């Protein structure tokens, strides 16, 4: 074992790594850890040509500083990406410096019944697949690793932001899959790794077409054509959006959106190429049902989540349902129609405002999306909600005296917080929020058999129904049909209350 | 949904007695553990192990990886290598095990077949007879591993182009070989190149691939 020192070819900085003769090894790189375990030195096994080095240089200089110097820079670099920060040369071999993975992305326990994967990385596949969540599966993941349904929405928000940022910078990932994303359901985190292969426009074309399950239909359908054929489709921003939609669908519903029962060819390989490519069809297509999942042909471990009648995509709520339709019906063979990463982020966040905690303490998912009915129940364990449920609909001022709906709703649960982005139309809930903007402005609670809102920070809160100002530190009662003005400032919203489940 | 069946035919003839069989057991259990730590492999892999010496034994019928229990493999102190007879059993098993595609049901992936031997077939006639039949089964890949000086590469080449020769059957070599085997099995779930797909990942440098 020895400590080696290597030098950057860009900055002249030096880095150290421990060489114990047995590096972590992937297909392309050998990976060594720094003595302080803050970063790794990943050395390419193959010699990198001029173009490859140029790409690495762009990624570690231009693009890195663009992320760093923009709003939310720290969030992206600490949380969302393991972005390469420098290039080194070592005995003629090229390497990159990458911040080390956060410890939350290693299994604390792993399998429920044995230690085989304890300490291993939390590759996204563990949490996309249904088997590992099934307690009867011999190698099921421990309950302490699985998180709650709400956490999977957070994972998807983080992932969407990661893709959004790349696309804003003009980069496309081109090989988005669960292998390149680490996931931690406990904290709702997702982290994109292996970013040295990004497609930098003008400098580098895609070298891979992607990973099975996530390759866009147009890419598969044209895979037999030569690379210079004008009809050949290679990965780009729009194919990333297909992969993103698949990932979100899989993290929330633990099944694949295109893998249904339809057989297109008796040859397995051909069949697969057709059903993921040219003939791809959403398993939950509302009118064309030929690719519906056949439950009797599904592994017994996967049946619970494969049941699209019991758990249709619509359990993800109205905003996401619309996007799944856009991605897998309208946009499946029409890439321009696919929802952007930005749209996914917004829809996911709005959906978390619709979520309720399941009252059944044994429910595996613990949270569900309000189904807009008067008698809500958890789709996972069928437990009905007990007691009234306040539903808040947001309105914005279109012109004096005319208020229009925002198509945004907030479900209230006990001890739920209200935030600036609910109050003020000019504040968007995204990674750019300042710490001050993330402080709640008040909370809802069920107190003496009544729903109340306690005002902590709103300076011009007014109960319009009772024509009464509510000062900071005071509370107002939440009753059916009440209208409340959250702020008199420009952009301040009005909420209309409906009490469901009366 | 689709299963990926993988068949291992393992030589347990007399010459494997002693250290080699220990090394084989070791390497196999290492490989199974590696596969059982891989969520993709756990999703689709089914494994069968057939041993052959004078007798042919299906010691593990085709079983889902998560349910798979690896038994200790033993071998007699002496005796012939009935590779041909093993191929006969394999031929029967594959025909029964594999779920074929029908217009209403998706079938299995093309199965993979790994043959490990340290000698040459003593039932050469049967062996040669079985070769076209085995080829007709349409395996996704047939990979033969010949370990030690006595293994005959050229006979194995009649069965497949993919013959890997190991200089000996010690623990380190076998471990490396079976690591490569698991990488080969796992390959389908990795990123795919833009060009033609390559059938096998490069074998570790310590192994000579006879092509
Ligand atoms: N930043 C990091 N922090 C900690 N471990 C790392 C880091 N980067 C890589 N590793 C480890 O090194 C291994 C190989 O790295 P990586 O996957 O990036 O290499 P690769 O050759 O591009 O592999 P592949 O493309 O096959 O996934 C990883 O599986 C992981 O265990």
C-alpha cells in the first residue's frame, strides 16, 4: 500500500490517492480513494484521445463553473451530482477527480435476513424494482431501507432537477438509468454519478445508446442504421426525457411503463426490440389495451405492484397523471411532446401538497395522494380516512376583484406547514430558494376538535369570510367554504377551503 | 418477467479430486454471492448446475437466483469424464425448462451455457453426436472453460468458438474466471454502445481466450 501524488493538467493542483493494488473497478475506470476520503481519483483504463480529453476539460472547467456560479450551485454540487472537478495525468494515463459519494448512499442494513449487501452502494435499481419490497422475497430489503411513498416523490424531484440543470446548460446525459443514479429513500435523495460521459454538443457525440429499459423507442427503432444515416437517432435531450419519465414511473410504481403482455415476435430478441422500440405501447394505455400486464405471467414477488387495476398510474394524482399520459401516450413516439424535466419537477412538488398520511400504522407506503373524492382512502391498504380533511384551493388575482384558480391544491394534515411559495405567486418552489424562504409561515393543526391555522409570519393575513385580520401569533378556524387572503402584497393568494370527508 | 436461464456443466471426474474441487466450490460460491448482490441479476437470473464424471447429476434444477442454494460439490477419487452424456442430459433439461414464446406469452431470454472441464471427453462418440443437437438449442452463448494441461481445447472448439483456457484450477484463477462469468451474465443490463453489440466482455488478462 502506498500513497501516490498526482498533478492536475489544468490547474497545477496536486491530489493524493491510496494505491493498495486493488482499486474499485468499473468498465472504464479504476477508482482510488484520497487519504482523507473527500474525493476519488478515477483513472481511465484506456488511453483518452484528444476529443475525450477536450470533453473532460469542458466538463471540469466551463460546465463546473457554470453550475458553481449559478443559484443553487451548492445544492447541485453537494447533493445532486458527483461532478468531476479536475483532470490529472499519471504515468501517461488520464484520470479525473470526483467528490466521494455521500455516506447515505451506502446500505446500513441491506437485506432483511443477511448481511450480503450491507455497506454496498444504493444503486437505483434496488428501489425501482418490486421484488425487493416484497417481504416474502427471500432477499427482500429491510424495512428500515425502504422509506415511505412520499420519499420517492422527493427522489424524483431531485432527479428532475438534475436533468433540468444539464438541459439548461445544453448538455444531455444520454445514458440515464438506475445504474447512474444513487438513491436514498430515507432522506429522499438522488445523486447522479458517472458524469464524465456526458454528451457535450459540438465536442462529443453519444458513445452509448443507453441502458436497456431506458432507451427511447426512436433510438431502438433506428439502431440498425449506420451512425451517419440521417434517419439514425442517437441519444439527445429528448431521449433523456424518455428515460426520466421511465425512471419516475418506476420509482413511484415499481413496474416498467412499456413491459406488458403483448408479444410482437416469437424470437425473444426481436420481440424485445419491437416492444421497447418501434411498437412500444404504454401498459396502461386507456383505449388500446393490448399491452396490458398479464398478472398470471408475472413473478409472484412482483404481482402487487404489477396490478394496474388496483394501482393504476392515476394514484399518483392529477398533475403527474397528465405528464405520464404526455410521456407514454402522446410523446412515446413523438419526442417533442415529452414533458420537460421542469414540468416533472413542478408536477411532483404540487403532488406532494396533495399527500396524506395513511392512518393505518402498518401501511407499507405510509402516504398517499388525495384522490379528490369525498371519502378518501389509501390505495395501498384500503384504509379509509377518518375525520374531516381540509382541502385548500389557491386563487390568484387576475385583475382587481377577479380571482382565478391556480390549479394548485393543498391537502391539510395535522401539523402541516404553510410556506412562502404557497402565499406568494412570485416565489417558485425550487432549488433556488433561500434559507429564509424555506422557513414556514404558519401551520395547520387539529385542536379541540377543530382545524385551525396558526399564523407565525404572515403580516397581512385576513379571514375574508369573517372580515377579520389575523395577526402573527393568532389563529383562525378552518371551516367549509371559508375564503382567506394570505397576503395583501402583489402576488398574494387567496385560498378557498373545502372540508372533505364530512 | 422474462427469465435468463444459465446452465453450468461442471466436470467432477477423478482428476478434479482434492484441491481443484475445493477451488471450484470456492469460486462458485463467490460467483453466486456476487450475483446475489446484483439487483439486475436477481430480477431475471435462473441457474442450473449439472455435474459430470462417470455419472451425470443435475445437482440443482433450474432455480430462481434468490431461491438458489448452492450445494457442496464433491467428486470421486477416480473415474472417467462423460462430457457427452452430460450434454445429453443438458439437451433434455433445456427442452423441458425453457419457456418458449407463444403469441400470448413472452418467453425466456436465450439461455447461456458454461462448461467447465479439466480433461477431455471419454465418451467422444456421444460427445460429437451431441454437438449439433446442442447447437440447435440456440443458446445465447456457449462458453467452455478448459483448466489445466490435460484439458483439450480443440475438442471444445468443436462445440463453441468461445473457449477459455486456464493454466490451472487453483483458487485465484477460478475466482477470476467466475468473476468474468458473472460479468458476462450481467452484461445485458449495462450501457450499450452505439455500434454493434459485442458478445463477451474482455476476459481478465490472466486467462487465455482461445479463438
Ligand atoms: N465518487 C466516488 N465515490 C466513491 N466511490 C466511487 C466514486 N466513483 C466511483 N466509485 C466506485 O468505483 C466503482 C467504479 O466507478 P465507475 O462506475 O464510475 O466506473 P466506470 O468504469 O465508469 O464504471 P461503469 O461505467 O461500468 O459503471 C463504482 O462502482 C464505485 O464503487
